[in-house]
C-alpha cells in the first residue's frame, strides 16, 4: 500500500469517527427529550425531569467528546504526525479534557477525584435507569 492510499484511508477513518460523534449527539438529544417526556409523564415533577435531561444529555456530550478525540488522534498520528499537528492536537485534547471535566462536575456536582471514574456512556446509562424508576 502506498503512502497516498494509506493517508486517504486514515482520513476516511477519522471522518467516520466524526460522523459517529455527530450521530451520538443528535440521537442522544432526541433520546434525551423522549426519555425526558416519559420521566415527566411518570413523575409530573419538572425539577426531576430537568435533572434527568441534564444528566442524560451531559453523558451524551461526554461520549461524543471522547469519540471526537479518538478521531483527532487518528487524523494527527496516522496522517500527518508533524510537530505542529501534534501541538494542535495537544491543545484540542486539553480543551476537550477541560470541557469533559467541567461537564462531569456539572452533572455529578462533585469533582471527579471525589467519586469513582464514570465515563459518558455510564452516565447516560445511569440516567436511563433512574428514568425507568421514576
């Protein structure tokens, strides 16, 4: 396989990751509203519904960010691992890490070091479980 076709394949793979991340966000938003309506219909509690929506969609955002970072890693490491691109990737990862950190604190109300590690997928699944109990 020559370098040109390898680069094209890796660019396509990175683009697939970006498409998956966008799909996660769109599908997650739709699911959040459907499950939020179900939560409200069962509990008639607007505060509980709001908290569910924040928690569920926050988990979806975390998962989407994780997939986007994976796409950026593939694009940078496999396609063009120059020092400039690696520096840009580092900045992107720092920004997304800060966003993930902020979202986790916003969702759980405590810093991550005060609780067990929870990924975006786990947060979303936990929110669905709680919605089923409402």
